[in-house]
């Protein structure tokens, strides 16, 4: 009964919110009510972004601890874990490097009308100037100064600083790895505690994401008035969406097949892609790699004949850790926002984007729109105003669907690569 009232799915509500926001903005432009929008409507969008940032640190911390501490069985960890994590890490890094290269080559943000962009830059000038100065200071330091940004000297102050996300990630990883090395009966209460905490935080994230339609409407209305109805934002957004879609298709249909061909003794490319098709469709429609996990497991075990031993380890870890689609997407999104806001990223900042995106995609939950929370945080840490998220959040849903399909395909590809045990001839057709 209760379900009936939610007849409009969230992504439709978000699209509707986007439409309402655009209409509101256009009306405001016609009746000269821009001040009304900036005083009474935009703050609701900013509130939404504040809430995303509010939940980011707890989310990243708990997701990472749960992901790593959940590995429990240390013997399995040393047998399979190190290899799996290494492959995941390589895949994520390649995806991010690819995303950065594409973002820098296509430069979708540069399509925005220069005059309008200059206006936007003025709005965020003080913030950008402050961050650029900070970046300059970093450049003036020694080559190993990034280690200071990585290792906190006080975890409370790191957790209290929205731009110290890397330090929180560092602490979480150290904490979780230590928990693997302590006798399991001793850490069980802690692991159970984190399991519970994870559920609560994911529920909080779900609450916040439910507010997305209102947030998107408010942000969109503000954008339309900021852009004075100029259409160049929409062409820039169109090119940005195309860039993301192209990147996702290349990872899914070129990169993974290549990896399967080179490293999987289990399965051929055709068989892999054919077996994965229903899983990708499921991920595409649900936009959640976590919800897709049972379907991924079933397919990987039954169709791709990967041993249960491998799949039951590689896939659940992959859902938390390995998000190639999300990682590549985050890199393109950050570059797009920086291009629109005229933040010229230095090489150091681009490397920071690379580093941060690799690590923070690991902390992204496998739920619809899980990226928003993380992206708001990463933007702040690389010195781009998180308000820039307003630019892309309206059209995010279809891109989320695509990157989720990539995320689950990546997990399955790694499972096939890790499962070296030969159980008969190489599978070239799905059974
Ligand atoms: N929806 C994605 C997933 O579940 C996460 C994200 O990129 O927002 O894999």
C-alpha cells in the first residue's frame, strides 16, 4: 500500500525537479525576479549540498572500515586479497587517468559562454582565490610535502576539516587493516558496530538523496538566472554528458574485453560480454551496484564458471572498492566544473584530482547517486567550490545508470581474471 504512493521513481522526480527549476528560472528572468531566486530558492539547493557534505566524512570512514574489516579471514586475504586489491587499484587508476585525459582533451566546460563564465567566476572569486593561493603554497613546498596532506597528526581535526578527506581515508585504512590482524573474537563487537553504523549512515544518505528533486529544482533555477538564460550551459552539459557516455562505453567495451583477452584463462571476450548483458541491464535500471550484487554473483558463478571461493570474495569487495565507472566519471565531472568556473588546475592540482579520485571512489557507496556525496567533498579538497555540483547534478541520473553498469562489469572482469584455476576448456560461449 505504502509503495503505491511512491509511484514516481526517484530519477523521474529528479528530472522533474530539473524541469521545474529551469521553468522557474526562465520565469524569473522574464519578470526580473532574479533576486527572489537568489534569496528564496537557491538557498534550498545550497542546503542540499551542505547535507551531502555533512554526511561525507562518516560515510567514507564507515564504508572503508566495513569494506576492509569485512575481509575477516586473514588467510583468504593474503591468498586472494592482495592480488584482488592490486588489480582493483590498477583498474581504478587507469579509469581515472583515462577520465582526466578525456576531460582535458574534450574540454566540455569551455563551451560555456565566456562572459557568463566570468560572471560565475566573480561569484566564487574569493573562494577560488583562496584555494589557488593554498595550491601555490603547496607548490612551493618540497616534493614529499604531499605526505603531510596524507597523514594526519590529529584525527579529530582531520575529520573536522572538510578538505582533509585523504587524511580520513588514511586513518580508516590503517584502522581497518589493524583490525584484520587482531584476533577476530576480540574485534567482533567493533566489526558488528561498524556493520550497524554502516546501515544507519546509508539510510541517512538515502534520506538526503530523496531530497535531490527539491535540491536540483532550486539549483537549476539559480543556474538559469546566473546564466541569464544563455543556452551555452546546456550545450556544454550536452558535450559533458557525451564525454562521460563515451568514456563509459570505451571502458566497458574496449578496456574490459582487452583485459579479459589478455589475462583471463577462464572465459573468452564474447562469452563474457554476453553473460554480462543482463547484469549490466539490471545495474543500469537500478543504478546501484550493491543491489545488483546478487545478480552479478549468480552470473559470474553460473554463467562464467568462476569458483564460488573467488566470487564470494572478489565481488563483495569489488562493490565497495572497485568503481571504475564512478572513478572515471568523477574525474571528468571535476574537470568540467573547474573549466566552467575558470579554475585553471595546475599540474599539482591535476595530480591531486587523480589521487583523490582513486581513493574517494573507493569510499563511494554502491547506491543511486552515491557519487554526489563524495564529489561534493573531493571538489572542496581540490579547491573548487562545491557549489559547482549544481552544474551537473540535474543531468546525473542517466550518467549514474551508465557508470553503475561499468562498475559491475569491472567487478566481474576482475573475478574472471583472478580465478586462475582451470576447470575445463576456456569458455567461449555462455552456457
Ligand atoms: N550508483 C553507483 C553505483 O552504485 C555509484 C555512483 O557512482 O553514484 O555503483
